[in-house]
C-alpha cells in the first residue's frame, strides 16, 4: 500500500516464469559471455552504456506520465469534481 510499482507486469511475469533471484543476486558474476562478445568485436562498454541510457530515458518517460496523471487528478479534486 502507498507505493508505486514501476515494474512492468510483462517483466514480472517473465521473472516469475524463468527468473532466479538467488542466481542473479547472490552468486559471483560470470563475465564469460561478455568476454565472448568482446572477442567477436562487440563493444560491450558501449552496449552497456546504451542500455543504461535507454533505461533511464524509459523510466523518466514513465515517471513523467505518472506525474501528469496525478496532476490531472489533483486538478479535478481541487475543482470538486
């Protein structure tokens, strides 16, 4: 109660179906996949930077949308509707 859930339902359902929190958060990271991509010429740092920037942009867009909805509701409430 009294919280805003920013986790999209599609992501939550995918995690419920296939996720493993213990593996994701409690074990030592394995960078072999990233090393393999780098060996193929993929600029892993650039990919990670792009993913981070895109994630921030998407979150900001969603957050601004929520603020807009809240402002519209505040105005209706203030007007007595």
